[in-house]
C-alpha cells in the first residue's frame, strides 16, 4: 500500500474525461504510486499520481494512464493487452508484466479506486472481476489446455484426516501447471479450505499422528508456492499464522521437528520501547516480523525453479515495511518521545539499549524505501536531532549501545555524508575537539577490542566516505571540500595519527603485536587515500609533522603486511612526482629505511622485494631526476650488484646521462631539438634514442678525448662520496648495536643477501646489518682491507676485489620486466663499442 500523505489538492483531469471519475478529481480514490521491479527484485517508486482508463488512439486500445500529481506529467501509459496477466493483491495493488523483464505495480491509496480499475481491466479482457488474476502466467501445451478447460473448476477432496495424502498429491500435481495452480488457488479461497486444514493440524498434533503432520507440511508448503496474495492474507492473519508455522515444523526430511512456535512465543519478545497507540500499526509490526521469520527461517531454501514462485511473499513483506515506516514517521509524538528518552541522562542503561536497537531497526527498514521517501525519512530524523543524540550515545560506556549507534551512523553517512559534515563543522564552533562526533568515531576505531578489528574496519570505511572529495558539494558561494578538509586537518587529523606517532618514536615500532599492526595498517590506508585525494592539506601535514619518516619506521615491523602498507604510503607520495615531497624525502634521507629493508630481505623472492624494485623502476621510467641523483649518490654502492633486474643499472645510466647533459649543454639542446620532432612513442623508444645520442656524441669525438676533464671527474667522484660520508657520521653511534644484530643473524643461519655489499667504506655494512659478507676476513668492509675506512684503497679497487669474492645473480627473474633481456643484450653491445673515455668513467664511478 502507498504511504498515506494528506489528500492531494483538486487537479484537473488531463485524461480527456475518460475513466470512472472524469472531470475534476477531488477525492483520493484514484491516487496511486507507480512501482517498477528492478534487477535486484526490489520495487522502485516511479512517482505518485492519479490513474484513469481511456481509449488511446496511438496505442489503438483501452489504456491505463497515470499523471503525476505534482506537474501533470505522464508517469505511465500502458495499453490493457488482452493476453497480459494482471494480478490484484492485498486489495490495493495491481501487478503485471509489460515485457519479459519489466514488471509494473499500481499501489492505490483506497480499495475503491483499485476495484474500479480492476473492473475496467477485466472488462477489456472479458474476465469476471471476482478473480485475482486474469491470465495464465505461462503458456501451456494445447493438450493440457484442452484437458483443463474440459472441467470448469477443480474439485477438492473433503477436508478429512484420512484424505490428507490425497490432498497433498493433488497440490503437488497442480504446481507444474499455471492453469491448475490458478484453479487450485480459487478452490482453496472459495471453500475456506485453509482454516479446515489447520483444524486437522490440531487433531494430528493431539493424536501425535506424525504421518498426517508430514502430509500437512507438504500441503502448506505447496500453498505457499501458489504465490497468491489472497491465500497469504488468510494464512498470515492473526488467528492462522502460528498454526501455519506449526505445520511447517514437521518437515519429513528432518528426523526431529523444529520448535519455531516456541521461539516466537517464548524467546522472541516484542518490546514496545515507546508505547504504540495505533492498534493497526502494532498488528502490522507483529505480522511483518512473523512473515519475515517464515521466509528466512521456516520455509526451506527455494530451488532455482521455485524462486519466482515466492515473489508475492517478497512483495508482501516489502509493502508491509513501507507501510510501517510511513506510519511511524507520521507519528511525531512517538519520535519526539524516542529522542527525548535516548538523550535523557536519567534513562537507565537497559532502556537506552532497547531504544537504540529500535532506532537501528527503524533505519534498517528505511532501506526498503525509494529515494524520495528515504529523503523525507532522514530529513525527519535530522530535524528530530539524530546526530546530537548519536554523539551523546557514542560517549557512553556501554559497548553494545555504542555498537548499535555506530550502525545507525553508518546509515546516515552512506545516505548523506554532507549532512554529517555540516553538523560536525557546526558543533566544532561550540565544543572541544575531544567530544566532536567525528573524533568519537576515530576513538572507537582506535579502541576496538575485537581481535580482528571488525568494527574498526567499518568505521574506517565511514571516515573514508566523509573525507572523500568526490562526494563533496561545491556551489558558487560555498566549497565543502575547502571548508571540511580545513576543519578535519585542524581538529581531527591529530586524533587519527596519534597511535602511529606514539608507536614510532624509536628506530622500530615500540608495539608490534598483531592487533596494533592491524590498526596501524588501517590508519595508513586512510592516510594513503588522503595523499591521493587531498592536495595541499595532506602535503603540509606530512612535511610539517615529519609523518613519512615516522611511517617508514614501520618498515622494520615483523608483520609483512604493515611494512608493505608503509611502503605503499611512500610509493603513493613518489607517484605524485611533486618536488616539495621529493625535497623533503631527500633532505631527510628517507630512502634509507627502504634500502635497509631491501637488503635485509636478502635473496627471498617475495612481495616486499618486488614492491621495492617497482618503486625504483617507477623513478627510472618516469625519469624523476632529483630522486634518481639522490638514490645513486647515496645508495649506489648498496645496490650496484643487483643484476637480476636492470632497474638499478638503468637508474645509474639515467644519472650519468643527467650529468652528461649538465656538463655538455650543447648536447642537451640537440636532444631537445630532436625531441620536438618526435611523435607519440613509448617510453622504451625514448630511452633507446637517448642512449643512441649518448653513444653517438662520444663516437663523433676524437679518439682519446675525455668526456669529462680529469680534474672535473675527480671532483664529481668526491661529490658522490660526500653524502655517503655524512651518512656514515650519522650512523656511527649505532655501529656497535648493528654488529650485535649481525652476530645473532649469522648464528641463526638466515640466508645472507647475495648482493655485493661494498657500500663505500663502512656505510654499506651499516645499512646491511644482516649480511655476513661485511664480516668476512679481507672483505671491503673489514678493517685493513682495501676500501675500508682506514685503508687507502680506492673505490674501484674495492669493487674489483669484492667481485672476486661474491657471486652475482643470486636472484634470477624476480621482477620480470619485458625489456630485461633486450637491455642485457644492449649492455653487452655497449661494453664492446664504448669509447675508452666512457669505459674509464663508468669503471671509476
């Protein structure tokens, strides 16, 4: 049935005077809502208007017309087809199918109007208006049709205990044929047969006649599959519904009967948290609960073939819920009392829990409403003060009450996040940060006691919706994005990041248990989302609070998923290619934790290895010059022996090309001229051309001419080594601690990295505390060996000496870039064709 709004104003009939009413309509008999069935088998409200029936020339037949009461526009124009099956349900619904997957329903405000239109439909089709369905739903074979038409009706056996088996067989044999189902339904309606069956049910229970009870189960289940509203109205009436449920307790396939009636009468109690004065509403609530219970718990799961045979049952529940929400929404005294008691400090905990659970169920019922009705529903709740009420409830100690309040909050956020944002910004002008609604939500997320953090995951999703600029409104005078994000970063972000900052004060996480790691991963996920969608707000916050450095502490976590979350956060920042971020990363040497994690990961082929390589590959492919130079100048010695991918060698080549261009501006201008003549090419072609020019320029020079003068070359080498020396000084304090870790690592038998670890003096051994190579006698990192701090040996010597000790290629094909093989070939070719000056330069660097 439709919602019951006030009677519409008098409107002129725009149907040419056709139909019963004609002229002007001043009553509500013909007031209807038009519904269509969507793909999810839910009814969508298409609008409210007035229905009429008349001949439409264009359609060449009598048609149903519905014009909107708001503007008189045509909501529906449907020809009454002689072969279409129209169904009348619940006295105020007419349902039919226009096409194979297009179902329509007219929901009348008054039964009289429904009867008038039903008579018109039956008149066109030549049917008796007393029927509830005008046609067979499925065509049958001519033979079946002839057999069934030969007998005018279906004669049921007399309703006796001894004939239950015969009745069950008759019901089962009628189900496959739509025409027989129709005749069976009519017979059951006309003879009051269902009530007689339920009387026999009581006899069978008294006699403990299990066989008879099994037959009754099959009969009642079959009646459900007849899919008739008229039968449901009898079965779901106050006097019959519990007996119907009783019949369905005796499933022949189960060894023992179920106790559904006992549950409904003793366990499930109807709690009237606020007295409901309307007896019709109270009865409707009871009925809906029990019918829903039958659908969900009592009836067996329908087979594929039976699913559509219960569509009327779904519709019955749906329209009942719509009616309940509408009746409650119109009862202002009821809602006023509800919110007054919710926020009253004098309300005891048990009562408050019942009130919150009722409100939660009320909001859940609202999900059956159509968009415009849901608008009105949430507007009503907003006017009643639902958000201030939730703020009070979320500040209480009762975990169950807070959980229910969180569910209600989720309905509000999913429906209208702007309404929630507006409220929290207004309350920020009056309240402290601690009691703001959004901060209470963040605190509940942080303090979730569930080991799996189920509640925290839900709350994080809601926060993400609230801070998502995609669903923020923008008008000429007001930009919600600017206002709300300014508020969020000023009042709320410090609450969100508090656990992260508290846990990363040292070089490794102070708490590293599973639950803490999960929580920090959730916070990082939200921060990563902010990096992607919030421009200057998050940038200022990260740089001013040094957030990235603190996040990278989590790279040392024993939980791989948390370390990867930290890496993903940095990867998202690098992906923006923002020089402000890049300068911050370089100034704070924030590649150090990543390189350390890469080397500590050793030769293991896992997600950490691939993710780190992908990040460096991105820097190489996108040619982020500042980061390329920073990585090569500071970390090349730690990475130079990684040869199972060409990423790091490619980075070194990029770096050398940059320096070449700086030293030879003429070469750079020639490249730019050439680049202006390029058309659309892929990244690989670009690299090939740069390498070609790099080589060609040198080939064109006279033999023996150096690319960089010796003095400049020496100076550049020193420049490269200088940051490494600074890095050494910062790390000296931790050297003894690193050695202890190294000793433990060697004793534990973990596989050491297969990289060559001659990272300029002792720097590399500091970075790779788990490497056994740095403690080998005579290795570059050991005292007295060439390349060690106290040794006069040059870098090139240490490199060549280390090459003799270590084995290259420990990991083959870890990250399989499509260009790898080609690049290997090119590198070999280059070694043969490089001029002496270039070879010397590469070896010395």
